[in-house]
């Protein structure tokens, strides 16, 4: 898969709330680090990241649309019957998986 296809599949897993597929997008390490809009919203460690995605997937929050353009991600969110759009920076660090290189 190309980098863009990888990210598209990751976002589709989020929209579909497939927690196992979402978590496959992260390196299973205690050093894996996620930052959302600055240091106040950070998560360190695969276990905590996975738990956070599990909480999301079990919540009433729905991401109807995810659009990634020029380093920004625009989310169309629905929660408790209300819809709104949120936008923030998004950077991906990808690595090649040798199993998929042919």
C-alpha cells in the first residue's frame, strides 16, 4: 500500500470504529507517542493509546468524515445528535513493513 492508501485505510477504520485495525496503525511500544494540537493532549505508550481508541469506539461519538489536506485534518463529528467540524494539524510518521515489500 502507498502512504496515502495507508492513511486512508487508517481513517476508514476510525470511521468504522474498528479498534483492532486502528491500533494496528501504531508501533506496539511503550515509546510510541501521540500529540494532538500540542503538549496538553499527548499520550505516551501503545497500551494507553489502544485504551483511548477503545474508549472512542465504545462512545457515542461518531466521525462521519475525515479529510486530510496539506498537513491539516478536518473532522465532521457527531455526538449526542449534534454535528460540528473540528480542524487540527496532522503529521504521520510511517515506516516500511518488510513483509509487504516485494
